[in-house]
């Protein structure tokens, strides 16, 4: 009994620790004031990232030098850091799946025995869960942890996008302002009309900004493979964000800059806007490759996870006659409703919720990959890829373990 109490206390301690980590991560994200929002009214101010995830990504970028490979490296490092928690989640999920497989006949007996008495059925169901050590919280834990990590990482990437918008504009403004001053101060322009002089200086300054923006080092800092600007979604959006985009007035962009008016932004970025894309007017920053791959890998990962959780699911897909016969062999009457209608019972609420999550996670992944930055879509793609590989390895290992146990039942009983 003392051993059981110790095991229960240990599980509760682990659950409390996971919840504490989740709350701390959410608080850390929430405590970063103006996350992803940067004021560029002071053009000479040095802008620093605030979010701890963004700081880590930025430090990696300083060493790697390419933002795309930085995101890949960050994702792999994060997966390695979280791998013990991931393994623990999978162990809990597998343990629950095995317990549910054992409890299935007994749950059917309870369903047949208590019928419409839902209160009594729930009492007996919870008692059965307790005897079989089935953790209802443990069944929800993987989803909770996944969502916490997802939104914390999203906040970090949102910060990176806002910081990049602000830094790009500040750098371009500095080039523009310097070129304007040099041109307007030229002594050979003293006799020209002010309007013409200003227009010519503006054109020269915008050309200087264009040359700076498309300098090899600048292009390298924001491009990755086929993606022209990794801080813009991989799709039909303009490769160079316009005023409405950088100020958060268009689309689902949550990162933005403040302290700049539309006419000022368009003056500075005049020759850069509408350029750089795969199509005319700067459109098609990418070809929707990242969102499509992210969606496909997310579906595969969910299918593999479902296969690991429900090893007995296919076995439970029996015909109505087989289920009735099974209940009779167990000494329980078949549910009256099934006998009358000849229909199989609908899946319970927990199973329905799990199935819904299997469809919801890929949809959420696709929406975020399409609507937000290519950097975040790349993170989700690499994350799904590593999760898929890890899940394949996990399924293979436990398939071997289950096979060995099935081949040696005598030794198991002897113990």
C-alpha cells in the first residue's frame, strides 16, 4: 500500500512539475511587453529582441549566418531538449492505451449493466480506471504540453518578425537619409529649382536604398532556398512587406512597427516595394511548399501517434454479432438498444475528442504555415519531420517489445 501511495505521489509530483513549467512558459511569454511590436520613431535607437526564444534564435543566427538554417538548428536543439518529456508523454499515452484495451470488455459490461443510469455508470467507470491505473489527466497531457510549447515558440518567432521589420526599415531609412543629405548639400545644385532638386535627390536616395536592400549580404540574411523573404509567408504575399503589412493592418500578422507614417515609409522604400517576388509586383514570396509539406507531415505524425496509442483499435472494429457474442461469453447481457436496432454503439466522448484532435492539429498547422512567416512554417515543418522520425522509432521499438512478450508468455507467468 505504501508503495502504491509513493507511486501516486510521484506521478502527482511529475504532473505538477509539467503544469508549473507550462505556466512559467506562458507567464514568460506574457511578461514580454509589446512582444513583436517595435517603435521606430527614434531612428537612431538600437532595437533589441525581448522574448527569450527570440534571443536564443538570434544568438544562433550570429554563429550560423543564415536565418533558414538557424531555424532548422533551433528546432533540432529544442527537440533534443524536450526529448525526455516527449518520451515520458509517449510512455503515459501507451500505458493508457494498453489499460483501455484491457478495460474495453469490462466497460462494455458496465454499459450493458447500467444502461441509462449515467451517474452509476460513471461511478463504476472511475472505479475501474482507478483499479487499472488509467490516468484521464495523462491522456490529455500530451495535447496540453504540445499547445503550451507551440504558443511559446510562436511568440518567439512573432518577436523575431517584428524585430526584423523594424531593423530593415531603420537600416533603409539611414541609407535614405544619408543619401538625401549628401545630394541636397551638393554645391552644384544651388541654382536649380527646389522642387526639381528635391525630386532628383529623392530618386537617388531611393536607388541607394534599393542597392542596399538587394546587397548580397542583405539578401542572404532573409532568404532561404526558394523563399525570397523568410519573414514573410511562403505563398502569394509580396516578398517585400508594404506599409499595411509592417504596421499590422493587413492579414493575420501580429508583429508590427509603430512610429512611422505611410508617406514616410513609401518614400524610403519606394523602389523596393513591389520587387523581389517570383511574380510581377513583388508577389509570390514562395510556392506554398512549406505549408503543404507541414500539413502532410502533421497528418502522418498524427496517424503514427494514433497507431501507437490504439494498437487494439482495429481489433475492436468487430461486427455487431461478434460484439454480442463477446458479451454473452463474458456473462453479460447485450445492450438492449443494440439488440433492438442492430447497430453498433457510437464511440464514447473521449474517443471522439481524440479523433477530433487528430484532424484539428494538421488544420491548425496548415493555417499558421499559410498565414504567418515562412520562418515559423519552417519550424513547424522540421518539428513535424523530427516528430515523425521519433514516432517511427518509438513504434518500432515497442513493436519488438510486444513481439518478445507475446513469444514468451510462460516466462512472464513464471515471474
